[in-house]
């Protein structure tokens, strides 16, 4: 069985080192343990190591898993939707997730707000930006970001807190660095434009590139394989 405790410690050390290299504090970065394909015992093992935030890629896998975890007393964890979310899954998503990283249209933002309001909740969200312009990736184009943030600004039960991106897979670390730096610049541009009161978070970096993400300003890193083993997709 994967040694989750050792992996969590190792990843935290790497986050701390990357933070120091960029003049930041490790406490500024939240580790989101992505549990796609991960069973409940390994999730609970991560909890015992102090992990508080968990991510899932698909609503249909997340709902029974989160329900089971809460039934076993895991009620303090914050669950993040980190994969693509279809509008018809908005109702189920707001029932189990505190944060959605993958808002990529005004229609999805409106659906999440409507479903959250009906449940008496407010959901935090990030806009997924396709910085690299990859055709196979989800996310809004950088030049469409401002209009999406403006459309979401008046939604009563959705609070925009940041931006998310996925870097292209590459052996050249400069590829990820360029994408992550551009996301940070976009966040700063949107803040200057007054598009939203606060875009505090940058969700960028996965198992292969999270240290670069931290060096470029990530506040949320989405890590699966480096914590839970090679069968993991992230």
C-alpha cells in the first residue's frame, strides 16, 4: 500500500522549498489532495497527516465518496471540484463541494449560483482559463475572462475567489512556468480592472509541476499521484 504519510511529508517539504525560493511562506499554499480513484482508507490516512482539502474530478465518483467520508466522521474536510463540470451536474455539485475550480462559462456560473441559492448555500469558485490555448483542454480564453467575471459578479450564491489553469504536458519546465506566470498576470489585470472584489487564489500545479506553480504564485496545488501512487491520474 502507498505510504501516504511519507508522501504527504515529502510533498510538503517540496512546497516549502519552492515557497522559500520565491520569497513566500509555505503557509500561503494549500495542498488539495486529489482523490480520483483513491479509496476511503487512504483518504483517512491523509487526514491523519493534517490534510484538510481534497479534490475530485467527477461528480459521480465524488458524491458517494464524500457521503461515506462524512458518515465516518470526516466533516471538517473541504472538498474541491477540480475537473470539468457540466451544467446538468450543478445541482449535485453544490450539495457536496465547497469550492469549484472549473467554472468556464457564464451559463455554468449562473447554474451553480441558482442551485446553491436553492440549497441555502454560497459556493466559492475559480474560473478555469485555457492559458495555453490547447484545443483539447477546457477553460475560457484569456481574452474572454473579463466578460465572464463581469457576468458572475452579480450572482448571489457564487463567490469568485480566483483563477485556475492546467499547463501542457512537457519535458521543458519553462512551458509550465510561462503558463503559470501568465495566469498570475491575468489575475493582476482583472483585479486592476475592478472585475471582482478579490481574486485571492491561483490554482495551478499538479504532481509534475506544482513546485513551478508555487514559485509563480500558486495558492492552491492539486496533487494526486505524488500523494497516492502511480495509478493516480494527476
